[in-house]
C-alpha cells in the first residue's frame, strides 16, 4: 500500500473503512486528522492503545476540556443536546458525578430487570416479523426493508417500555428517533428539534411518574433520587434521554450489521441456523459477540478530551485535544485477534471493545445482547430463506462519525401462505 494516508470519512470509506484502519494501525496508530465538522482530533486505532485510552482518567468525557473555542464545542456531541439542557448524562461527565449518576441508573437497570423483560422482547420481535410475513407478496416473493421494518422499531419500542413511555406515546418517540438516526439526511435543524421535543416530553413524563410511579426505569430513577440521593430534573431528563439515544441506534446497527455480515458470510449463517434448529444457544451467544467485533454498531467511541499533556501510543497529545478511540479498528487488530478479518461465530477469545471498557463500559450491554440474540434467532428461524434483495454494492451506509449502520437493508423471502 502507498505511503500516503488514506482518505477518511467519505462515502467510499463509510462502505468499507477496514482497509483504511489497517493502514492507520500499521503506519500511524495514533493519527491526527481533521474531521468533516472541521474539528481536529486524534484517532486511536490499535487495540492496546484503545483499551488504555478508554480507561485513562486523563482523558475526560466533559466537553468543557475541549481546547477549541466555545462555538466548536457543539460539534463534538449529540446535535441539540446543549440547547435542550441534556448535557448532564453519562457520556459527558467524569467522576465523582459520573459515579453518582451511574450508581443511580444501575439500581434501576439491573440484570434481573433485563431478564424479566426477555418475554416482552420476544413478543415485540414476533409481532414485527408477523407484520413482515403478512405483507402482500410481489412476484411471488416477500419483500421488506429490514432496517425500517424490523431493526429500527424493535429497540425503540423495547427501550420505551423499559423507560415507562406509555404505548400511546411510543410512535412519537419513533418519529423523533427516526429524525435523530438520519443524521444529515433530514431537514436542516431537524435533529435538534427532535431532541428538544424529546426533552420536553421526558420532563413532563418525569412529573407524571413522580405522582403516579410504576415498575419502570424512569420511576426507578425517581425513587432512587427521592430516597436520599440527589438527582435534579435536568439530570433525570438527560439520563432518560441518553438511555433512549444510546439504547436504540446501537441495537438498530447491531441487528442490521449482523444480518448483513451473515449474508456476506453464508457458511457462518448456515452454521448458526443449524445450531438454532438443534435447539442450541452457545453459538448464538458467541456469535453475537463476534458480530459486535467484526462489524459492530459503534465505529468510534464517544468523545474524550485530554485534561493535561500525555503520551499515547508513542504520540504526544496536548491538553485540550480531542481523542477518538476507533473501536472498529481496535477490534480488528491482528496483534490481539487471530485472523481478525474473518468472521468466526464460535470465536472464544473475544474480549472486543464494542461495549467500551473502564468506567464508561456500556450500561445497556445486557439489553443489547438480549435484543441482538432474540432478533437474529427469530429471523433465521422464522424466515430461514431470507436473502439480500439487491447487489451488495448498492447498499449505502449512514453518514455520521460515531455510529456505523446501513441506511436500508432490502430483503426477499418466501411469504407466509
């Protein structure tokens, strides 16, 4: 490969960023670049450096440490979150506030709650598959867009129910979330408006649940804050917002990217279908972890800012510099994973960084695993001849810096008689 750095962040790169990341790992593992927003940042691409950076307390999550002028700081987070007063969530704060808020959320977001939610996730999954199978056939074949008709609504409705959003309001959340996930594809300012609408709704819902609590996540946050630990209204709204935001787009991409990877690796798909048909679950469990490593939903970890000068991967980082850990590159590092560009659903040694590492490890990982396993098992079992309906080269990946996901995933199958 030539010695010039590859072009980053154009549409061709988005289609398959892995060769470019391989070049960076070898030639410039901690690489300074100008992002499409104009912000300059360091990209960390090797596994060992990435793992170190994710747990390094000198790298703050708080945008106040960004050295650029204030007008640039709005380019480093979720559009509209600053104006909507939704900044005080787990992705933007450090200890001790992070420790306090994560402890409060953890009380309401336990593995037991996720386990109890398993039948409801299966019910939502089956309902969406039923709707796909019952659509009128075209030329004797069923057709669907697996992103918009399945991968997108499943986590939206699941996280809404966990939060305690009434069912009659969940379609509003689906509309707002749809605008947020389109990134630059919607009307100008649409993301910020959707964020503001979501914030206003969440504040109102918090007030209602304070008077009439239920057995849901928002009620749990309120109970935790009312029993001696302090959680302001803005903190509660911001926490509910980030749980929704972080809890749906990642799972949309986990399902979409996962199905796409199985289409591109039919031998692995056949293995998984045979395992499911035999009533086994081990390959499904390791398989979802491998799909997270191989082409995961989060391409770059969320923003970090150096609070003081430091050395990372032999590179001097100045105080105030933004640092972006490239999870997609680290998880294909040949120094950590054997045959990293090969999808192996039975991979046992798989300490991938798809859920992060350190104190910011994904709080919703158990729910994401549940949704990913349920979705893939149900699709492969109930629609066994599912196939891609277009040439793979026609697929387009969404723009955006942090997430990696398909815009659409057109599929064909034998419809229900």
